[in-house]
């Protein structure tokens, strides 16, 4: 009988992922400037980071523990459940 592969677990909080995405945004802004020749491996590494972080956010969103809600204003008290996450897309505050 073949051993089963354990399923991956979510180990990051949304705040950690947001911090990493902010750092990635800064790295992209500092690397991808007009007229700069960016090497393939450097660009590939940046895109892989983006892919990994997007995957993490998708896992968080799909988990039964939390759902991500987005909006440009503070959320109403009636939105979601206590375990849900709401991100203000203007201020980046999280509730």
C-alpha cells in the first residue's frame, strides 16, 4: 500500500501575507523601472513570489476558518461571521 501524501496546511496569517505582498510591491517597484534590463532569473523569482503569495491568500479565502471580504469603506456589523476577515481597499485596514 502506498503512503498517502499529507495535505499542505495554512501556516500564515493574512497579516503576514499582506506584509509579504507589500514587500513584493516595493521590490517590483524598485526592480522594474523604465529602461532597466531585468534578468530572466530575477523576474522569475519575483513572479514566483507573487504566485506563492496569491496561492496563500486563496488558501486562506477557501478555508472554513476565515473568508476574505473586500470593500472601500468600513464593513457593516452584519457582514460575515466572527472568523471572517475584511480588508478596506482604500486604507488597507483589516477588521
